[in-house]
């Protein structure tokens, strides 16, 4: 065999060995490929990507459950986020006929009770208006009258608590409906975390400094990309008018 033939055969064997190594590496997910030398716009597939840093510190990036992860902990991974203007939806939700009718029904019930007690108090006053301070019945009349007044005040306090509790329940129920709608939108858009916020350009409508400070504290996001605001989409999911 001539020297020229040996060179050709050895070169072919070397090329074949390089191709086999590349195929095996690709099968293990350890290689990185590009679309082509002219474009170089795509890397992968690859099982991981190792980045160097200061003092030879290495950062290994992996795909964990569809999210970029840089360690084995649940916290060291990337999550997609969005923002929702909660107040824009809560107002219309609480104005629903279901909540308004339920509140008005209980309020009417307590008003009727209050009217009954007030009428009884007025009738008692009319009945005993002729009793003078010197009358022996005066002490008993005053005691009975004060008992009726106290009964009305207790009833009014109980009514206020019941109405307050009902309003609180309505807020929680509306909030649960809002969270359910956010969950639907988040699943549809592959969003991991949705923060509540108030747009920074919304007016404070404050009447005093404490209200202004409250408005500042309520605006938890000072800078955010507008495309991360999913308020309109959540409003549509709740069948509410988009403002």
C-alpha cells in the first residue's frame, strides 16, 4: 500500500470516528447544535448549560418541569409572573344582584324590627304621658321605658354586626370568584405567579395625608411592563365589562 493510500484511509477513519462520537453525544443530550454556520440562531438540544463565573464558579442551567433551574431546590428556578388590578374587578363583583339583594333583604328585616320597637316605645310614651314625677308609678314607668330603649339599642347593635358580617362574607366570596378566574387565565397563559397591584397612573383621590400614604402603600409595583397586566383578561373571564 502506498503512502498516499494510507493517508486517505487514515483521514477517512478519523472522520468516521468523529461522526460516531458526535452521534453518541447527541443521544445522551450532551451536545449543542446550531442551525448552520451562516445563521447560528439556535442551540440545542442539550441536557444542561454550564456557565463560568468569577473564581471558577460554575452555574449549571437545566430544564426542570418546563422552567429554567440552576439548582435542585424548588426556589432556584424561574417563574413567569403577571399583575392584576384587584380593585377594578371587586367593585363590579360586589355590585352583583345576588349580593345586593341578600344585603337589602337582611337590612329590611332589621329595619322592620326597629320600626316595631320604636312604635312600641312611642305608644308606651303616649300611654304614660300623664304620669308626673310625684306619681308612685313614675319609677316603674321609667324603668320599663329604659328597658325598651335598651332593647332597641341592643337590637341595633346586633343588626350592625350581622350586616357587617354579611358584607365581609360577600367580599370573601367575590374574592374567591376573582381568584378562580385568575387561576383559569394563569393556566391558559402558563403564568406561575399573579400579583395584585394598582396602576401607578391611577389618581389617589385622597382627602388627607393618611389617605395619600395608604394609596402609596397600596401601589406595590412601581415599574412593570404593561404586557404583564392581565386585568382585562380576568375581567372577561368573570363576564365583567372591561374598563
